[in-house]
C-alpha cells in the first residue's frame, strides 16, 4: 500500500506545481496587459484633455 501512495503523491505534487506555474504565468501576463492598458488609457486621457484645452 505504501508503494502505491507515494507515486500518487508525487504525481499530485507535479500536477499542483505545474498548475501553480501556469497560474503564476497567467497572473503575470494579465498583470502586464492590465498595466499596459491602464498606461494607454492614461495617455489617451491626457491627449483628449490636451485637445479639449485648445
């Protein structure tokens, strides 16, 4: 019984680590996209404001 549970635990750990890594990558990717979107939004907002002033 002990021989069966260990590989299952290892596979579980591998899966968990794999999912964790994918999750981190996704979060980092989304974070980067969000940052760029916010920056673009700020730039567009500034351009619009500058145009309205004139």
